[in-house]
């Protein structure tokens, strides 16, 4: 499994270091790593092979060959693995006092709230997409979810843009997610054709 940090995180971490927020930097990075470890463990428990893991601003992104054709309950398990790991870290910070525990609690709550939003590519959106799917309608459901997510994020960008500069980090994240969804929507047909080809070969 290849592991990497998305370049978009580098300016964020550089800003935190320059402003002297090293503790914030350390806790955020550790939180993202543990969140993604939850996804990895859930994928392994479902017998999935992970090609790569990329740490993103909202958690992470796993590349799992054949994930779209996996059973619904397996995909839901993988999607919920990250939030469950975040909940575990939240409980540890809540019940055991340590330097930075209050900050850790706030970070876990923010990470949990963000990832459970019912939009793609976030964990909440992945779970909702799987729940809405019916046999034979997987790709149509995903296309509808992508459109819904793009509309949601476009509205969020407009609202956040009104309150600049204090909403700049959130605006940046919303734009990043919007661009990801646009790219996924543009390549959805190729993704469908590739998965159907793998089914035929399998």
C-alpha cells in the first residue's frame, strides 16, 4: 500500500507552523492519520486490497480496486471505519486528561461533523449513496449524489464567500471538495465502463 499526503495539506500545515500552532498541527495530523487508519482496518476486515492511501484535509482517500462493485454492507463498513476511529479518539480525549486534550476534543468534533455530512466524497455521503442504491441503479444513484453534492457545495461556497476573510479555510475546503466532485462526475462513464469490464472478466 502506497501512502502519501495530499499537497493541499502542505500550505495548511505551513501556516500553522508559521503562526506557532505546532500543537494544533500535531493533533490535526495525528487525528487525520488515525481517522484513515480506521478506514484501512475496516477495508482489510472486509477482505479488500488497498492500493494507496492519501491523507486529505477532511480525512483521507483510499484507492481500493473493485470497491464500487463490492457488497453494500462492505462499502458502508469501510466508510464508517474513519468516523468510528475519530469517535474512539474523541472518547480518549474526553475521559483522559493530557496536554492538549481540550483542543483534541474540538478537533475530533470538527472532523466528525465534517465527515458525516451527507455529501460526496465524505464518509456520510458514501454511506448515504450505498443506502440509496438498488441493484442495477448503482451508477445512476452515484450520479445523482454527485449532482446533489455539487449543488450543496456551490451554495456553501457562496455563503462562505460572503463572510470572508474569517471563513477562508472553510471556503478553501468547500472549493476543494467541489472540484473533486466535478472531476468524479466528468469521469463517471469511464469509471462505470471499467467496473463493468472487470465484472465480465471476473
